[in-house]
C-alpha cells in the first residue's frame, strides 16, 4: 500500500473512527484503526465491538484531489498513537507506505515515522445489514433528540436495558424514551420512511453509543438514513457509517406511566427556574440526596427551599402564571429536574402535579414534542 | 454586621481569597472566609496557613459607591459554599446581615440564604511583617518570572527545599532559580529598591504558592511591593496582600553548575524544534522514560529520534544555524526540554553542549535574562 493524502482531511476522519476504539478491549486487534486504500479512495474503520465507525475519503472532493493512491492495500495501526501522530505531523501532505511484515512508514515534512502495523486480515468484518427497516431524519434533529433524552438513561448495570434509549415508531412518528426509573425523558419527531407501514418498538440503543454518535453528527439538516435489524442499528451519513449493537431485553412500557389528569399546575419561565434550582442544589447536594422542596403560596407564587443542616438554608419565592388546582407541597431530586430544564429549549414550561407522592410532568408550553417525568422524594 | 455590596465586585474578591482556602486543612476555621466590615469598606481573608490572601473592597471606587455599610462587624463563612453562592446569586446587589450566634442572611433578588457562620474571633491573625527587605517590580514581569521557572521545581518531597523557587538579589538584580536536580530554570530581572545595598539569598517560595499568586497577578505593569522576612514573604498589590510561608533549608548553590565552556553549539528556531520534540515524545513517553536522542549530521543539520520497541520509531532532520565544535550524540528527557521551550518567548534559541554525559544549556539568542540547564540521560 502506498498513498499520499491531505493532512487536515485525513486527521478529520481519523479522529472520527478513533472515537469507536477503546484501549480497554479484550480483542487486541481492536486497539487499531484499519486503513484500506483502493482505487476509489481510503476507508478507515474503528470498533470496540459495541460501536463500529467506518469512514470513506474519496480520491476527489469538491473537484480537489484529496488522495493519490500509488498502490492499493491495507494495514492496521495502533489507534492511540496513530491519531496523535497524524494530528501533530508538520506537512500539508502525508505519505503512508506499507512494506513487508506490515512495517509502515509515514512521512510528512521533516518527519518520518516507522510504525509496526498489524495484519489487516485479522480485523473482524463489520456486520452486513439487510436494509429492511429504514427511515430517515435530519442530522440536527437526531442530535437534538439524543441531547434531550440520553442524560436520563440509567448508569446502573442492575437493569441493563435501562442504560439505553428506547426507539419506537408508528404512523411516521419516532418516539425516543430514556428512564432510570426515577425520571423519564420522552421526545417525539416526524420521520421519512419508504414503507408507509413501517412500525417497530423495543429498539434500545446504548446511551454510550448515542453520546459517541452525537459527537460525530453535524448541525446540518442533511438527512441521515437509519437501518434497524434484530441486534444492530446503522446510521448512514455521507461517507460515514455508524454501527451500534442494540441492548437485549424488554424495555418497560412507559406510555401508561405518564399521568393524564392534574391536581395542581402552573407555568414558569424555564431559565430563571433552572437558576433557582441550581442555587438550591448548592445546599441540598451537600447531604448527597439533592432534595429540593417546592410548595405553592398565595397569589400564584411558589416557594423553593433546600436545607443542609450543617451549612444552612435557602429560600426563594417565584411568580408563576396560570396556577390551577389545589395547594401543593412536594420534594424532588433537584439534580434530575435541573438536567431536564437544561435541555428544554422553550422559554416557558408547564408543570403538572398529580399529588405529593405521585409523579409530576414538565413540558414546554409551545409544543408537545417532549416531556419529562419525575418521581417525588419522600422526606418524612 | 450589615452591608450591601455590588455583586460582581464582591464575587471578584471572594474568588481571589477562596484560592488560599484548602478543604483539606486540619484547622477547621481555615475552611472559612473571614469577612470584616468597617467604616472604610470590606476586608476578606482566606488562608491555608501556608498561603494567606487578604483583599480590601473600599466603599467607593472610581467615584462609584460599591459598598453601603449599615453596621460594622465580622463573620466567618464556609469558603466552598459561600464562593459558589455569591457567584450564582440572581441580583446586581447582595445584602449580608449577621444576627445573633453568627447566623448570617444573604439576600439578592428573589433569593434568601441563611447560613451558619463561625466566630471571627477564632480566626488566626495574619503575620505582621517588619518591612525591612523591600523591593518592587512590575506585576507582568513577576508573572513571567513565575511562568518561566516554577514548572522546573521538584514534585518530590525527599528534598523539600527543591519544591520551591529560590530568590536571591544583589546590585538591583533579582535571580529566580528552580531545579529538580535533573533540570534547572534561571530567570533574571532588574528590580527597584529603596535601599541601594539591598542583598539577600536563600529565600525559597513554595512552587504551589507561586502558582496561586500567578493566577491573581494581572497583566499590567503596575508595581508590586515585595517584603521578605525570615520565614514569610509578602506581595503587596493595590487592595490585595498575598502572604506565603518560605521553605526552610539550604538551597543548593547553582551558579557553579552552569557550564561556561562549549564543545558543540548551534542555533535553532524555538517553535519548530518544540514541535519536533513533541512528535518524538509521542513514542518515547510510551516507555515512560521520555528519552529523545539528538545527534549532529553533516551540513549543520541535526537528527532527532525516539524509539518505542512496541510501536515504532520517529526520525526528523532539522537545519541549524552557526553550528560550531565537535560532532555530538546525546540523549535527554524530552519532556523536560519541551517544558522549557514552551516558556521561552524568543524566536530563536542557542543550545550549548559540553559533552555527551555533561549538562547542556538552552538560552534565547536575543538576551540573557534566562537559561535552562538539563542533565543528559545515559541510554547504555
């Protein structure tokens, strides 16, 4: 193998595939990045067997020559070193040459690296997916859906299926749900599909995979194709494939958890309420329980308090809008509500309580594309 | 005690004194910040007994009222919470009220904090220094002197005196030296002094203190007064006092270590040489020894190499200027030389070798205000 490539373009893609590579793998060959040169361009692959990323750099892009291939071939190079090395190379161009025994030379400017490569034949094949369950949505929308749900997945391995985000779809609507059984985040969106009868459920993507995917997705409305199979999901972008394993197990039915009636409800400005809770959390996180108390007052106001026996107490009174229903006094995990308020883009939210010991709901006022559900905390 | 204060101005000074407070102190009262209100303004103090910082906020600044004092007094508040709280308060103004039993109320906008304070009488007094050894220099120059030496102090407690930077002065010149016995950084500067006969040596300031001081010093050429006593040093800025304990013990005499003759020498561009070493370090740090090899070639060129038996090898050829003396082959700790090159502001450096197993010197070409000395590493 022998090719020259524009350094910046190469670095861009090497960083992408390196995201999939873990240094703590039990399969030594997976600490490497696979590089394949054929007559069309360069293909790079990285994988930790849960997530695999494959990118393609074509010979020409925007009428500009990016790669010059002198000899086709392939090699595996240690991801950790290779990604650092290409980033720091001094020249505009990089030349990569593989000789006998996988000995690899990288030249750029004044710099010559001789690296020990590994046999590309030993690299596992990526899954080949039959493209039957296919839909598409804009990249920026997918990025938002991830941001607005993935923070709520469980970090505990006791119920592995809750460490993922659940996808289900019917009638052209995609619903993403994440819950750690104390809080739930749900996000809906409209998708494009080839087959009008497309319908699926219990497609659970590990939260970790979605966090990696989110770093790669760009803020454009270019469409991204999504292929779902029994145990894999594939996100197809221009010149980039992102594969993730799906989680096994039955995801809980969450629709029935969301209360439909209301005992007390009001509207609040999102950002000021977030800042009030952040101040209250300064004291309540000291006890490591993050408990914040909220009660309704007269004149449509609410009082937010939190206490640390050692440090002290904080009290804030806030005006609300459209307060309806009974007086209410409730305690909750402030950190969980803060997490949700941080991903709500709307200026105003609607909070609906169903009782002091029942879950409550926060939604944006201006649309119903997402909602957040929280269990209260018993403080007596 | 009762006063109102501009929030941003208060936050600025609280952040400064909080830098001196350690949460891992054995003296519980030192986890707090002392706040004193008198008729002139507010004084804040933080200390970990090694470093103490005292700032003063006058009632008026730039013809603007900053503080309104309604009742004088003092209190100690937990630094960790207090610093976070004032930063997050919602209003432009903060009101602080101390009632009986050190119960403290902080009001700002919609927010009311009730904090448990501590008895200010229990707070240790700051050292009172007789101002006999006094000199002054511009703040930005002191900041540079710290940056260009403190990285070279020892992190090992086996020879405590080497964890500090040594100050000595004679004939209006201040010399700062740091060494961990493998490398040495030396920086000279001209200072102003009241007493023309000012002369001192073996004033060793803990590196940790200087790092904190450096965060507080601003990039201005306002003068800073320095008072030196037997076991304390005091840096006096406008409305801010920074005290540090000095290290005990005899600092080694370093002047004699600096070679005066040369066997081989040449000049190099600083930045490209730094980048070459950074690339070489990618491989040599793998073996945890950071060894980089340098040898002279024909035509005034040098070769820089490093090897990781597992990963591979890197080789770079660089042009030098004014090469003089014998052929040379030497190995050194690349991380140490990189640290020094990063703080050299000059475009070009002069390297002087005195033999393969003797220390070598790097200096800027355009002045002799600083130099860096390195021991070679034996590789056979």
